C-alpha cells in the first residue's frame, strides 16, 4: 500500500499505551442540511459558541500547521453516522455523511479519545529519523476529500510539513510495518496521534 499513493484519512489502530482500540465512539449531532460531505476518517470539530448550529459537528477545514492551526473544538475522527431518511422514513446508517442531508436526528459517530493512535498515509517518503516530530494535513479537508462510493476519506498527512513546531496538529509515534508497508516507502504509512493542544479533550482552552 505504501508504495502506491492511496490515502485513506485516519484509521484507529490502538491506544498510546499499546492496548487495542475496542471501537468506542461518542455520538455528536450534525446540523440538518449541513452542506459538506464528511467521510469516514475525517477530522471533525464542535461548532464554536455564537453560531446558530453551536454544539453540532462539522469537518475541520484547517491544515493543522504553523500558519493554519486547528481551531478550538477539534474533537476527533468521524467514523459514520445515522439519521432518519427524509424520503423513506427509514433509520439509515452510513459510512459517510452526504452533503445537504435534511433530517432532525443526524448523529455522528466520533472517536474522541485523545489517546487513540491512528494510521495515516504520508504524501511522500518519511524516514525513520522523523519519529517523534509533528506533521500536518497535506490539503484542506473539504466536500471532495473522500470517495463517495466507499464513503472513506482520501486525506493524507504532509511529509514536506514535518517539523518540531508546537503548532502542528499531529505527532508521529511510529511507522506501519507490514508486508505492504515499511519505513521510507514512497508514501509512508505512519502511526500518529493528536497533539494535546489541538484536541478538545486535552486542550486547556475551552470552546
């Protein structure tokens, strides 16, 4: 996989201490009619106070780098949603949230544990010497940064943006070692976690 450019957003692997990730999520509302696709593996935020949709979930549209840091309220990674289909009246479960969905009961499943380690693909090769450094997104998450057929994100992290700077969103904690992925591959698969300042559960500043 890591020899081929095929980014997939963030996929939960385990916890920082090494214990397995058991699939736990928390449910957060999405505003009816929200006009951006959210894909499985997308980073999401709680909408800031003062907004008409305060308390709902939206996609994070910041790179998470020095010039464009994640905003307060960044809460974790979206892994699906449920809502009552406005046409059929059936309760629907989806891998992604389709832009413009109109329903009063849209609920997102979000991995909001700040100690979860995620797998993500880098935009280029990353050497073993980059372990412990910080890395941002390659491009802004948006309505098109995903695959509508699979429902999965296509976001990657930016190998060219690796630095020790404190304002970068993610920390490289390890490398994926598998028959299809190893350190230094053309599009290196990394294990990353949120830096504490940029996750709502560990940031000292509230929203």
